[in-house]
C-alpha cells in the first residue's frame, strides 16, 4: 500500500514554499517543490499582502505536485494576526492588510478607554502588541466602520487560503488565538469581548482544531488544475504551533525558540498561565496543537538583521548574512544594547539609524560601523532570550536545562552560541525545517500515517540533524545582562 502524501504550504513573512511530505523508511521525508517570495505591496498609504499572487503560487505548486506523483491532502500554515474580510458576494473586500502597517499606531490606547489594559490581558492571555487582530479590527471600527459593517465573514490568512480552495468558512484554533479574541478556557470566541468592542458577532466563523478537515477541494479548482478532490486539513495553521510540534524534545517540559523573522521564545503547557506575573512580563498564551498552550514571548528576531541588511544594501554595501555575521563577530562585545521589541523597530526602513538613535537616547555609546550595529543586534536578541527564560521560569516555577532553537535561525551559529552563553544553558539547534515538519506530521496523523504526536517527535529525534552549543565563559554575560535590563527599563 502506497504511503499517503501531504502537500504542505508554509508561508512566512518574507517567503513561502510548498513541500511534499510522507512517511518513508521510518522518517518524515520532505521534498521542496516550489518556493516563492512574499513581498508586501503598498496601495495608497496602506501596506497589504499580495494575496492574489500568493494564491496563484499555491495553484502553481499544486500543478507541480500533481506532476510529481500527486498528493492525498493539503495543509497550510502562515503567520498570525492578519485577516481578510469576505463580502456578501463571497469575494474579498480588499487585500489583507500587513501587520506592520501603521493603522494600529495609537489604537491600543484608544481601546484601553473601553477596557483596562490588564483586564484585556486577563480575558485573553495574549501579549499586548499593536499588531494584534483585536487592535486592527478596532482601527477599522473607529476609522472605516462602514467598510467593516459590509463584511459577512472574517477569515485569518490560512483560513482564507483554505476558503479559496474549498469554499468552507472556518477558523482554525491556533491561528484564531493570535486575534486576542479567543476565550482560553472555552477555546471559542470571546463573545463578551467582541460585543464590548462593537464588532458584529456573525463575521466570526466556527472554530475547528488541528487534524480536522476544512473540506474537499472545490470541483472548480480540481477541474482547472486536473487534480482529484482531496481534503484540506487544518494543522497548526499558525506557523508557531506547527514549528513547536516538531521540537525533538524527549520530555514534556522544554524551552523552544522558533527562530525566524520573529523569535518565539517559550514553553508548551497543558493550561494557560494568566496571572499578575505573566501580565507584568507581557507573556502570551497562544494556541497549540491538541488545545495546548504555547506560553511564550514574541521577540523581534531576525527581522532586525534582515531589515538592517536591506538598508546597508540601499547605502551601497551589499553584504551576505555570512559577511554580516563575521563583522559582528569581529566587533567589540557589549558596547551597546537595544530593546529588540521597541516600537521604533517595528516598521520597515532605516533600522540602523533607529538603532543609533535608541543608543543615543539611552546614553550609550553609539555603534558607528556595520559590525558594531550587527553586534548590538545579536547580543540584544541573545540577552532578551535570557530575560525571557528568567520570566518564564518565574511564572512556571520550573527550571529548564536546554533551549531548543528551531527554524531558519538555526543556520546562524553565532546567534545559537550567543544564546547558550547569555542563557547559561545548552542550546540544541534544529531542525531547520521545523514548521514544515510540524505541519506535515500533524496532517499525516490525521491521515493515519503516524499514530500521534509522540511518535512524530520520536521520528524527528531519530532522523533530524541537530547541533549542540555549550555555554562558554569567555565573556562576562552576567554583567552584560544587568546592563541590558537597565537599558530596556530606562
């Protein structure tokens, strides 16, 4: 009997790819068949996702997969918080707006006039960030209410792709939790909070969970692409949830960093942690597979390096990531630090100048060279990892002996070593393709090819390459940590 194959789509903030996955010789095998850029577009003054082009890339990948032997199911994961609105005619009212668009600047403070900031956190358990869906919706309520009122359905980005493929209007749980509008106790929409902010309840679809099916591909899509009607399976549609499903940990208590454009630093829990400490630390309780909680902090991660590299290129220095890493390695350690999550670093543009301005405003030495800027970024991310580890340990009352770094950031060995040094514990880096593996393994469980997530983790441990980084004592990280905390609290 032939092994069933999943066509998995993993869309990140800068690129997307299609992978064919199956169980083969006791391991989860992956074959990347299509990769494409995910570049936002500006319409008027608003930053949007180019959804139509992304969907055309998905259909192109389906044709490629058809010609590579076909597939038995489709699964999709993407970033969180962003959504599309469907009108009464079943079409998108406009392209989904990018979370980095500035329409939410100042909106959280306006919402806090309706509901106290702490009360909002206690209702959702979600880290307060202006990019959250709740603030995007409140911006529409205040500034484009007629447009918002014309919507028939709200679909988060992965649900929107599933809708275009199947016609089903559903909201997958892990993705829905990023809205800030899910009740962590009932695992359903927080209807009282939705009423409070004045949003029409009817636009929020029924919740489905990982392993369930949105439905079969529509006949129109199948006729167009000459493919069979296979199911579209809900996985951890929020890419963080899929990535965490691929952590090759032996025990249930582990620390992970899903390291990419964002660094998601946290642990997995059966229940949420929503209390005074978690609020004080601004830690978030997002949804995991099997209704678990991904208790974590969202940290601006490789975005700081990516956007700085783009600025250096605009200024005439077209350096590779490896070259930037080498310049950072050669620069003086602990010269200055930034708060990686400072609001001035959220938007695209001249990030190195903003870093210098931050250092000036906090009375630190100003990084002048490219290497000094990069060293500042690297060390600040690593020290924020150490800060987040301390905070999570304080809330959970648990001690952790290793950090699992997964995702694309595992290729950055300098960052992995700095993380081990700053946190003073072992770092296990890998797998690189964690999100795709977690996505595919969840779909394969739904198809009966893998028994459960424990077996999936065992297969990942047995077959994926990982690298271990041990803390080094060459630098005074304890002093650096104290200085870093002083800077971010100033």
